[in-house]
C-alpha cells in the first residue's frame, strides 16, 4: 500500500499547464492516484482558494471523501487570523463532513500571497490549537519558502512542546531554506512528524531516518504540483539503505496510525 500524506484537491489554474484539469474532483484525483500507484491520499485545498477561505475547495474535498471514503482523506485549511469563525468552520468540516486533519500555511493571512501571520503569535495560535487538541486530530504546518521565517521548524517545535496532546506534521521538512533546523527541533518535540513533500535527495531522507526514526517520517509529494509517483520511487528505488520495515513505515504505516485508517 502507498499513502501520500500531502496532496491537493480543488481548483488551481496552474494545473492546466501540466495537462490536468484546472478543477480536480474526487474522480480526477482517484484516476491520477491510480496512474501513480497510490492507494490513498490526504488532500488539502490549494492556496489559490484563500480568497473565499477555501470554502469551494473544502466542499469538493468533502464530496470526494463521501464518494471515495477508502481513497481520499481531507485536511481542513484554517486561517487562524479569522478567529472564532475559523474555529467554528473547522468543527463543521471535521465533525460534520468527514475531514481528518488540519492544515496551516502562514501565507494564508488574507488573499493568497497578500499577507502572512506568524506561528510565534500565541494570542492568535492558542485558541485554534486548543480547539484542535479537543478534537484530537493532527495538524500539518507548512514550513520553508520565502515566508519560512513565519513558520520555521523551530516555531512548530515550540508549539508542539506547548500542546503535547497534538501531533504536528512539519510539512516539506523546512525545504527550501530551513532543512538544517528539522532534526534538532524534532528531537526536542517528540510529538512531531515530518513529511517529505519537496524533499528531493535520498541522503536527506536517510539522515532523517537515522536521526529521528522511520516511524516519524511520512511519504508526501505535494501532488499534483509534483508527480504523485515520485514519493514511492524516492523511497523504494533510491533510499537503498532503508530496510523493508522502514520503507513500509514511511510509505503507509505511519499514515495509517496517524489517521487511524484500517488496512
């Protein structure tokens, strides 16, 4: 089995340049997964949906979950600056519409690309994280890129230490720009996992496994921005020091435990 823990489903015009639908529905995602040999995918709304607070894409993901409950799983993409309204909507999508986890990207402060918030703002982050802890779901936090100073792995680790009952996923392993922070701060905060979306070099994967253990690493690609088959190829063909058990943990075992998925 292969599970991709970081994908996108919804509307993004850039996908047309890749020969894919600008708007991906559940059937499109499942066909794409089948071509890439991936059985299950955890999907978030793409960032261009920030203008309507991702409402349209959340609806598309909810329908995909309903149509393909054993294939598609959902991230609620939350903007903490929206306060109580964001928390109420998070409850709705998780409790009423079958979503499974939460995603933050600090570039989502307003319309995509127009502003950021920072994970260091505890007055902002605290109420949302308290709600997530009560809901008992994991949260994935974007790290890296030009706004990476607002969402460093170090800042994720600080949140993880303050909210030990939440499992935090450090998306992209801080790539680009913040990869050196990942290992030392994951050692500090044991309730952190890391996903490999955007990680291209096998040595980075091996270093993560050697330092923190394969049980804290998730196969992920950022698909369809990157080919969904890239993750399994990286792990199975190019990370040659990994044992079969370590490969299985990364490719599907850790995600099934994280989401309580039956195998």
